[in-house]
C-alpha cells in the first residue's frame, strides 16, 4: 500500500470514527487518533502534523499542565486560529485534535509518565513541535501499569520530549533546577525563554536536600520559593538562569492578589525579543497558579504572531479571571456553612504542599486532615507527603487508601499514627470507589472542625470532582 493512499485511508478512518463517538474538549478524544495511527502508521502521523501551517506547541510537566494549557489557549486564540487538546493528554488525543479541528497552530497538553507509554522521543519526531513548555518536574506515579518507574527515568522521559529539537523555542521554569537544566542544555540549539520569581517575594522554610540534576551532588540554595524551587547553585557550575519573564512584586490580600510582571522574551514569529510589563489583579488562587500564570504568559509571548496584543490580552484575561478556570478534580477551598473545606488531588509532595499553602489562606483555627495514601512501591511519594503532613501538624488526621492497595495504605497509616495524635483509618477498597467518595464527603460534613484539608492520591476526576460536587 503506498504511503499516500495509506495516509488518506487513515484520515478517512479517523473521520468515520469521530462520527461514531462523541468527542468534546477534555473527554473522549483518544479513539479517532488511535484508529488513525493504527491504519496509517507512524509516517501518517508525521504527514498529519504538517497540516498545521505553523506547527505545534506541547505543554508538559508534573504539575500545572492542564491549567497552563487552558490559560495559554485562552490567550493565544485571541490572535490566531488554533487546534487544541488538554486534560486527555496522550499522543492519540493530539492526533484527534489535528484531524478534526481547523487552525494554523496547535496547542496541546502532553503528559509523560514513563518512557514506554509516554514515548516522548517518538512524539517529538512525529509531531515535530516548534515549542515545548515545561511547568515543573516532581516525583509522581512511582508505579505505571504495575511496573516500578524510577524518578530519574521519569525525568529523562521529560528531557527527551525536546532533546532533538532543532527549531522553535523552549519555555521553561528557571526556579525548578530540573526544568532549568533542560533549557540550559538546549540553548546551543534553539532559543530558550525562562520564567520565575524575583527573590524575596516568597520564602519557603523547606530544607529538604535536593540533588543537582547535572552532577548529582547536593544543591546549594540561597532561597527557597516552594519545595525544590528557588535560587540555587552547585559546585559543578550549574546555577539558576535569570528569568525572561519574572514576577517582580506581589501583594496578597484575602480577596485578591496584585501581581507585577515584566518580560523580555524571544518571539518565534518575529525572530527577536519583545518586551512588556503587566499589572494583574487575580483571585487568591494559590502560589502554584502564579507559576502556571507565568508559564502561560511566557508561552503566549513566545508564540503569538501578534506580540503587540500581549499586554491587552493578558491583562483582559487575568483581571477578569475567576476560579472556574481550575480543571476538574484540582484543589480548591469550598465554603460549606461555617466550614472551609480544601479538597482536591495532591498526587506528589510538591502538589500536596502547594495545596496546604492555599488552605492556609482560609484556615484560622484547629484543622482536620483527610489524607488519601499512595500505592505500593510509592514509598518515595509517601515520604514527601509525610514531610508536608508533619509540617501541617493537624489536630486530627483521617486516612483512606488513595489507590488500589489497602494493605499498603495500612502500612502508611501505621507510620502516620506514630507521628501524629488522633489518627483514624478507613480501609475502603478501590473497587468500592463510590463508598470512598461517600466516606470522604461524610468525614468533612460530620467533622467537628471548621477547617478540613482533604488531599492526597486518587482518581483525579472520578473521586475528587465527585466529592467537590457533593459539597456544592
């Protein structure tokens, strides 16, 4: 079969599959892409990617992918017609979006859990992106499809998504040493735009040792912003790059936050730098969403074909932002009567800590934690969670399995009850997810405490979003 005929047969098959399935943003977006790739093979994927006049931008990382992609889509769609995919972040959802949408530029979320299922090097070659946006890289999903997934292997998979790029621009977080090194190593090939905080805006007292991603020695921090992010250097010569887009000032109030941001970024379409200054008033959406905002703004300024619109479009979006932009299942604080309930996923130590920082803004009294545990072989994630939980020092902690193994959850609980007072365990099986959701809801509603922090591992939408809906 000729490659030409196979490509058009694959397109026809994908179109037919689309008509047979209900497709919508964030759901059901895999099937047409899967059929297309099976019929057409890898060569057809590469040909399809060239349907995009300007190419694609891929957004990846451990935390913040969906929020960053959502904000970037809102910004850049003001300037250019785009094809997009988010939440269901696989290569097949990217193919489906290219196949069924119209637009000159692709903005796609792409999640990578490991080498085997993420195939980042293959995706880079087939999609041939003009940009990769990195949020942050933390320990997550130590087990994928029942197989141990070491953190270094997980990190290497993130690196490979942009390693062979010879065109375009990398956008990456300079406060995170892991994503910063990715940018530093690409500077010889293509432009790199970094984003981050100015020192002294945010100070974290975390003293957890962090290994240098370049040489493996312990990094020296002059300041921490959040967990492993901050101002760092190493005896090997590796150090934090200066940000092209930086948060230079922030004022945090109970009702809104005022952010002052300046930028000097390389724009892909102009092939030169553009400068801008922003004054934003946003809801108190958490420090992690400041990072996501910086990532989306930097990516927008990098890839918009109309850089004169940067200030107007960014200020219009963020100055009118409400909490509805937060993806389903993500952490937010809900007021229920006299109670303040912080609820949402926290699948790694970084996410759990960010959630706890957001909860602090609403907490003014004794606190109960409802914690859902990692799975077997995820001891590293639990160790990071434990540091956060000890720093919270709750008046009570209720523990449920977050993933499949009730036995491993019991082990984690046994450690927690020795570290904390007033602990209880509810061994509800994974197969009884509805009962877990019911118990999580009940624990919060019947708690004698006015402040309840509910987070940890679990099914992102199936569990956390249903719990949030129960409170609403």
